[in-house]
C-alpha cells in the first residue's frame, strides 16, 4: 500500500471529476468504467493542515452537474457543496473554487452532493486528512478507504441506480468491497509495529462490522474527532456509511502468520475483507509500544446542556414487518428475493419512502428548502433522534459535530463527537451541539437511497 504523501500541497489542490478505468475486483478481472477525482479510485488524497487556509479548485469533466461536499469539515456554509442550498451546481466544463480553513485535525472525506447515488456509486469519493500539529507516535500511518460496489457478471458497475424497493429497505448494498480501490487479499505488516489505521466507509449503503482476528484494535478517533482511546464494543469496529474510525493497532501476532479481517455486520453474510499478513522478520520490539495513543482534542465548542433547547427529529417510513430481515440488507449480489412480507411502507403510490417529522425532502439538495428548525447563533441544542423505522440509518449533520450523550436512555461511555450517528432500528439517541456556524445545513441519512427518497431535512442557524 502506498504510504501517505508526506504533506499538504502548498498551493492547494486541483481536482478534476472525470471518468476513467479501474481494476476494482482484482488484477485478473476486467477494467471497469468509473468516475474519479483525478483519475483514480479512491480519488486524490487531500492532505491539509489544521488551521491553515486551503484552496481546492474543482473542475467538472463529467457530462452532468456536480458539487463537492467536504464531509465532516466545519467550514463556512457557502463551501459546503450542497446544490441549490449553498451553491449553484458546477456545470459540465466549469470550475468551482472551494476555500476554507479546517479547524479540526482528523480523518474526513469528500464526495459529490449532486446525483449522489450514481456519482458516489460510480466511484467519486476521496479521503481528506487534516494533519495534527503534533501527531501521535506510530510506525506507519495508513489509510484504508473502504467502498462497496455492485458489479455485474461482466465486471461493470450495475446500472439502475435508485431502485424504489431498495430505497425503502437497506439501500443499494453491493457485492464487492474494495480497500483503497481494489479487492484486497493481503495487507502486509511486520510483527511488533504499531500502526494508525484510518478507516473510511465510503459505501452507498453497506454497514460494516470489522473484526481483527488475533488483534485488539483501539479506537482513538471517530468521524475525525479524537476520543478516549478504547476497545470497540464486543471487539467489532462498527462503521456505517460515511463514518470514519481511526484505530491504533499493535501488531502482536507472530512473524510469518496470516490473520483474517472479517466483516460480519449482516447476519449470515460475513466475508473476509482482507488478511493481515506478517512478514518473516523478527518483531520490531519486544513489548507493545507504550507511547500515548491519545490524540490532541479539536477546538469544539462544548454545549451548555443546562441551557440547551431540545428538539425531536423522528425518522419514519420504509418497509415494516420484515420479520427478522431488517438486519439483512446485505444480500451479496442481489436486489431480488426480498419482496415478501412488505406492508406499511410509506408512499407505495410512488411518493417518498422516508420522512423526518412527517416531512420528506428528496434528492440531493435544491433551492428553496425550508428549514425544519431555526437556531439562534451561539445557542446550545440537544437533538433527540428517534428511529421509528425497522432499518439502520447513519444520520449525518453538515457543518457541525454532534456530541452523542445517550442511546436508548443510557449515557454513552465516551460522549463521542460524531458527524454521522449510526442509528439501529428503534434507537433513540440524544446528541448535543452548539449552533455556532451560521447558514442552512443539511441533516440526512447517509444511506444515499434513503436520503434521495426523503430522509433529509434542513436546520438553519441564524
Ligand atoms: Cu457526506 Cu450530505 O453528506
Ligand atoms: Cu437511512
């Protein structure tokens, strides 16, 4: 795997959205037509420095409109990349200059916010790393950019984005997961080393639950925001679409051995994502490094919970009564076979499949979206997210980070900051933030079919 480029580009970046070809499934499989940022899948790695202004010129060489959303970055509203809401879409042949100063160091990513289902589904996505001023000591800093594709028998990307049945269920879960743009059989390590692994789930819909056989990953950041270093619940790193998790991994296995890395999120559909393959060299150190794993915190404003206003956002819709099928969206390779047992779905007549507080905003963003809530600038707020559906939803709020306070009435252990909060069926989550970034900000499900089919709203900060 190529090491991360050492530093940020001093004059900013020039990023072209254009089609290209890539060998996604492996060296012996055909090349696939993909859409890329600067010709590669994933797109060019953007590396910025915390607190330093940057300029990113985006050139649209597609034959349709696009925009770029810098997911998780707390930036000025006009740079947020939502068509109609924060900027006019970039037309074919045109450019747009994004300029902002990233306040937070961490692992972020970027993707289109126009025709998102197809543009992201055809490969437009890349990682954005904001370097800490003082990084923690590790032997290697690695990016694992994970993406899920639906490939046909012939190896191309399956057409027909926006299947209504899928949109009302798990979304477009594919059949091929890539690590840094290719199917991976082995990732090489040396015994004794300590690596920082930046995991990004850039899938349209696939939720991942990663198990590192024989290893004990320690989570040090979620969605770019540092946390108290802790082992994942039940030993499994949960990554909903659009989420990032940074782990510190001590390679405590034996030289010459291989260890499975398994994704077993969907019941009965676990698969091996890759293997950790140790070379024959003797361990680099006798005992695991005892260097601190704790990352420096970002300058996030602490919500004043005593004074916070409370608002409930209720997620509704989708197919009901799936009788145990709700965790099963996975279905490697498939879209069929799940037709039985559906009733109670919203909008069976062709309307939106999902809603937030009874309102369905569909698509990717457009002019004239009325905010569901308006906050005075500087106020603290608690959002009560209620998932009344039978499906999982990674809920993303633009331009802010949310401090997750409780889940189903129980305080959450690390009060993690997240920009994308994964909600299990029937979950109730309380999350707080300070409304300090003026503008109209989207809040939506990052299962892109769900967003397109109505699970989206707008919050205004006056
Ligand atoms: Cu990464 Cu509006 O999304
Ligand atoms: Cu959803």
